C-alpha cells in the first residue's frame, strides 16, 4: 500500500509571473540591449573621428557589439520561463520515488469547505 502525504496547498510564491509582467520584463531587457548597441555605434564613430590610439582593438570590439547584441536581444526577448510541468518536475526531482507528490490526492480525499448561501 502506498502511503500518501497530506494535502499541501500551492504557495503564492510558487505561482508563475503573469503574462503582462513577463512581456514587460522582456521589453525592458530588449530596449536596454538596443541602448547598449547604440552606445557601441556612437563610441565607434567617436573613436574613428578622434583617431584614438589602439583603434585596431576598439573598433572591432564596437563592431562585435553592434552585430552580436541585436541577435542576443531578440533571443532573450523571445525567451519565456519554463512551463509548469518542467518547474514541478524539478521541484519533486529530489523526492524519493515511492513518495507521491501532494497534488496526487484525488478531489474527494482533499479537505474542503462547504459554503452554504442559505444561512
């Protein structure tokens, strides 16, 4: 016979962020990275105009930033957090195999309150 754990409710701290919060965070990250790209372009133009020493080093670094940052910005802007089944799989990964997760209790076995509107 398999021993079942007592029902444990899901904590609000385990809840996923809302879609709007995720989108806003990704948009801010994208704008920040594009700002860094613009700074690379401006810095490259200033270095060329001022004929700075070690231009052979600084100009390729600025060009690398101008090329790689947009690619990374798009990848990170389209990145989403893992789906719930992956989060829960990692959470219960360290449990022993014979233990069942707390959500495996059927609805009939869970404690519940009855709210009667006729009071």
